[in-house]
C-alpha cells in the first residue's frame, strides 16, 4: 500500500446527507398538523418544544441511532442542526426527560402518530400483491424485543426460552412490508391476549383504507382462535389463513388417523418421506350473550410421514408431523397446495421484524419507562416506513445498479447507500448547501431522488 499524508480540515464534512430526503416526507406543516397542538408537558414555555424533540429523535434514528446518548455525536454538527431546524441540540439528559414527560402527559400523541403514519402510507405507499396471486398480504405476527438483564418497566419472560423483554404485535401490509400498525406489549402477554381481536379489526379497517384490492390476512398459531376466524370471515373483500395450534394430544392422534384414512392425495417427497393432504369444511361457532355467531371455514391438513431419520437411518415406527390451517378461501380457486404456498410466504414477515429491530437499532429500547418506549416505537414506525418509501423510489431509478431483480431494498441498504451519503456542508449566499462528490457510486441516484423530492 502506498503511504498517505493525513491532513485535518475545519470544513464541515458530513456522512448523512440523505437526511434531507428523509425529511422531504416530513415537512413541518405535515408534522404540525398531526402532532400540534400538544401542550408542552403541561407548561407553556420550554427552550425546546415538543416539536423540536420529536424532530430530533426522528433525525437521530434516521441516522442509524436510537440511544439517547448518541445525540452527543451530533452536538457540533451544523448540518444536523439545520435539518431539525434549531440553532442548538438538546442535551441527552433533557432529551430523555422530555420524551418521558411527553409520553406521560400527552395521551393522544401516540394516536396522532398513528394517524400520521396512515397519512404517509396513503400518500406514498403502493402495496404490491403476493407473486402469482391477486391478494395484498396483511401479515400479523408477534416478535420478541430482547431486553434481558435490564430492569425496564414491562420487561417480562417471553415465550422464547431464557429471553426477557417485550412482545409487541406487528402488522405489515404489502409484499414490500410497510408497517401498518403495532401494539406494544409486555413480554408475558400471549399473542392472542385480551384486546387482540379489537386490534385485528382496527388494523383491517386501516388496510382497507389504503387499497381496494383483495386482502389476505395471515396469522401464525399464536392467533389460532375460533372467534378470530368467524369475525374475519364476515369482512368483505378480505380472506384469511390462520395456522392451527393443535393443543390436544388426543385430537392430534385422531386427526392423524383421519388424514391417513381419508387423505385427498399423497406425495412422496423423497425416499422414506410422504406428505398426505386432506381438507374438510366445518361450521364453527361461539356464543355471545346466548346468540350463536357462526361461519363455514375450510380446515386444511398436511401430514408428513417420516420412515427415515435425518441421517438416512430406517425407523421401526413412522414419525408423524401434523400441520393444519383455517381459511375461508374458495375451494375451487385455491386448492390445498395454494393455501400452503400462501402461508409459506407469511414467513417473509420475519425478515421485516429483523430489519425493524436490528437495522434501525430499536430492539434494545432506550428508556426504562414503558410509556416512553411505547412512544419511541410509534416514532420508529414512521422512520421505518419512510426508509421503505425511499427504497421503493431507488428501485425506480435507472442510475441505481441492481445486481438482481428485487421487490424491495433492505433498510440497511437505504441507510448505508442513500442516507449515509458523504457530503460537504456549507452556507452559500445565506442558503444551506451540500456538495456531493461526483465520483461517489450513488451520487447520480441521490441526484435523481433529490429532484423527485418535495424540495424542488
């Protein structure tokens, strides 16, 4: 390697020029419309308004940070001050205190942030359907926020062994994974706890406000409930698939026997392994104040019979693995194979969880107070979706060199290549100016996005 001379400069060089693209989606007028008026924690005067605090957190998270202490990285950054529209940056101690107060005293703030998220999705999201199917996916799933070895409010043992933390319910819309809604919960809450049905119905209503296409709601076995299935079956232009949780050992043995005797067809996947498929239509019901509420649903069964183990050793007694689903999809249009294929695509939501928790650095929630972490999650939802909007715009740019055909960009890719673009910040003719290096591989992409933004 050739030797280099190292020089230091007083010029303002930044590594997050893409923040101007991020805030092109969050103009002051939009933020103030949904967040304002909110009292400044019961006081009329603060050096930093609630509006400044919220913009500071959004700018911090859009830069790839979420801890309150990380705000110190930007205290001397003139560009960061210009982006949040303030002459000074709040201290990390006051930043923490003000978010605590906002969460405690402004009970309507989280609801207003949810309305802001819905507005942004309506303006910028274009949910895509499942490949080869006409449905817009609506994926419900609980994910674990690992906050073990902490004493934060709401941190409890979760369903994952030896992990303490939170267990929020998340809902993603479209094949790109827009975060439509969420419900913050302590770690010991069951996936189908009290209030879940109301959350599901509210989220479906939000989804129907964003698209006229048929919606397919998908749930894993944590939401296996007859009440959920009946309510979902009565919503127009919406279908569902719910993975069954066969809890009873006696019922499982009975169903294995029934599938073996009455299966529709059998596929030998490989030597020693057979897959039996079976379905039946059944009337399910529950009683509400002595009134029977009922619906016809399809019960889908897939039974895997193994006569060899994973090492190829023959077994004396076959091992059976039973999978089952509830659905109201039409039997003629969507046979058993289609139902299983549609449910397999539900696993994509795990990738969305991963991007949300790790790439936005939000899994280890920064506050010790439950209400503050709930507020931070509501703000993070907006950050996540704006990153998705930018990623979808990048895919439409001819200057972005894509190695392979993709339906979405990862949040990490947007952060590294677009938000993290290096630039020189300066004041020119009393106007803030960014100088982007021409030889940077993503400068043309940035230019195209900038021209498409609300600035020009």
